[in-house]
């Protein structure tokens, strides 16, 4: 009977398959205990190390990564006795928050050619938005035969990322997170520069050219990233 009960809970929230029976029983028995919740969340969600509660510990307001990066949710997740239900809502809110941030970040990037402000968005969203923008701008440059000008823009963007003021972090933890963002953005931009240089060397004039088609391209369609 116990195995059937646990299997029922796992069928409702499949991430419970990631943990053993003892851990699952503890979660089910302490569904609204913030200390217990914190100790098991990292086993259920690879990207979440801890969460931030409101003053009454009845709602989850944000998620924090192992590196200390904090991402506030667009809508708080209310904790209830039905742990499998509110954990499902936590997973949904995590996805919807990141989706909304991606749209917002991409929009901000379209409004500037000097790179997105890395202090405003999570690292994952920054890097993904940059890849979406690179795909858009590179295809425009190919079609308008302006890859040389686009290369200059990318080199300027690289310079801006290299010169990010790491002291703008409000604490040692936020400075460390900003440094990780900087490294990721620099590496991605260097790769983008290499791609554009290759396209220039081969005089690519069409987005249907194999050299462009073989690249991993990111598009934002209806608020979702499409590869």
C-alpha cells in the first residue's frame, strides 16, 4: 500500500522519481516546512540550490542558484499541504518567469548594439538572448551584404564586455555572479566573431549557404526559443 501511495505521488509530480522513498516520505510529511523544503529542492531541480520565502514562509518569491544568482519569480508560489501540487506550480513558475525574462532581455538587446546590461538579467537568459540577437543580426547582415560592418559591431561589443566594471556588484556574491556572466558573454561573442569572419572569408551572400546553415541558430518565435 505504501509503494502504491508513493507511486501515485510520483505519477503526479515525476521529479519525485529523482529521489528515494525515505526522502519522498519526509517531503510529504513536512510539505510546508521551509527547512525541509530547502534541503530537498536541489535534488528535484538541478538549477535551484535554494529558494527565497516571504516573511510568513508561506510563499516562494525567488530561486537562487549554487553560484548565488537570484531570480525573483513574476508570481509567488503559494505553499500548501499538497506538496506535489505546489512543486508542480514551482516548476511552471520557474519556466514562465525565465520565458518572460527572455522576451524582455531580447527586446532590450534589440534596442542597443553595444550589448545587454549583464546586471539586469540571469546568466542563462543573457547568453540565450545574445544568441537570438546574433542570429537575427547576422542573417540581416548576410542579406544586406554588410557582414564587415557587423563584424565591427561584434568587436565593439566584445570590448564592452571585457570592460565590464566588476565592482558594480553590491556584494562579493553578486560580484562573483557578474564575473561568471562576463566570462560566458565574452566566450560567446568570440565564437560569434569567428563565425562572421568565416562567412566573410567565404563571401557568403545567402542565408541558405551551407556555412550558415550548419551553425547552431537561435530564433525567438511566439515568446519561445527555437533552434
